[in-house]
């Protein structure tokens, strides 16, 4: 049984995030990742064995979500409450609040910093998290990026990394195939960058218009990693250890006809799974809109709901690391 005094004892790796904003995956080296993964495992034990801890008692987190979210907002709120803290939830109707009166993002977070010890921000614009964090510097209120447009989603990438390790027992020597919307999919952008620190082969599977951005493939090439691009999932399914599926994001399209043409470009079904390895893992950041059929849910290799659960443990670990001086 863990206590507030023992939860941090003898953890491998290095923290270094106390009082710091978490904005992008480039902040995490291998030591930091080792620390977060180990603390996440302890948080899983805490939840299963005792429900929670009170290490963040009297601490307040604001969840500021300019975009709709179910999993991310709920998991951050649950994580804070399981650690004994409280939450100011601003997860809907933001467009009808001070924003509609012309208030800037910077002034909004400066105002919320007067009430809270940390802010979790989801925003549709790339770079919004960095801009908001800069406005908070003088207040010593760390900000956690919960997704900035088509930019990054670092906490999702961390829980994805945790899931891969938990399912396969390693992060080295694996082949990961990312399938679907790789152009706008911030989850695959962030996860790819995190995996560059490991011995990983990449397969990027998408229609031409939704290819992985050149900035990401250049990073992969620059890191000397094995990667290939294809439009056919059948080309990669046989030697894939992790099949990471993403939805085509309707909200990123100005041309809805184009979206309709692409939304079911890939469908993972029982027939496709018959071609996959006996030991592999299927992941999806959710929500899904038809790209994985319901019948795949019963396959033991389908990990996407376990992936959701892992988000609770990893976000507990991150909040504890940011708000606890250890």
C-alpha cells in the first residue's frame, strides 16, 4: 500500500517537472520517460488497491477546454480527484464566456491562475499551449497541453507509450504502423517523436492527402530510423507489432465532400486481423467513427479501451510530478 511518503520512493529515471509546464514531447528524454512510466505503474496500483491518495489535497486544477473532449477532460478530472485535489471544470460553453467578449487566451489563463495551482488546456490552434504558458510565467502556475489543434498532444503520447510497454513488455525492437489521418492527427505526431528514443521501425499508412507531415518524417529520417510510407494497410499488417489507427477528423476539413470520400478509407475488421501477428496490439486514441469494427473489440489484441484506462494512471503521474516537490 502506497502513502504520500512512499509513492515517490526509489523511482528510476528522473522527474525534473516540478513547477514546470508540459507543452511538447521534446521535453521528455529517456530518463524522464522511465520516471513517468514507473510512476504511472504505481498510480495503477494505488487505484486498484486503495482508490487514490491525498498528495494533492487542497490543490486546484482548472480544466480549460476550448474543444469538445470526453476522454481527455474526464481522465484529467478523475486523475486530480483521485489524488485528493479539486477541479474547476471549464469544459463546455467557453465560446459563450469571456472569449465571446473578445478576451485573449493570455488574459483568460492569467485570470484562472488566480484561482488554480495548475491549468490543463485544450485549444484548436497550434502553438496555443506555448502562448498560454508564457503568459503564466510570473504566476508559477504550470500548464499542461491537452492538445493544440493539429500540433501536439503530449499526454496522449505518454499514455500511448505506457500502453505499448504494458502490452508488449518492451519499447525496443518493435514495428509500429500508424494508419489513417496522419496529416492532422496530433496523437501520431507526438507519439512518433517520443518513439525516436527507442529502437523502433515506423510504417506510415495513409491516403496521399493525409500523409504524415514532412516535418515529422524529416525527424524520423534525421534520427536514422527505419520507416516507409504506403497507402495500403495490407502491405504492413503481417509484420506489425503495434497497429495505431486514427479517425479521419471531420473538424479539420473545410471540404466536407472530401471528408466523406476519405472517412472510411481504412477499416480494421476481423478479416484484416486474421492477417496480423498472434501477439500484437491494436490501438486507437478514440473516438472511432467506423475505422475499427465493433467485432474487433472481442479480440484480445484490441487494446484501445485499456489504452483509455491507462490515461488515468499516466495523468495522475504527470499531475503528481508537476505539483509535488520530490
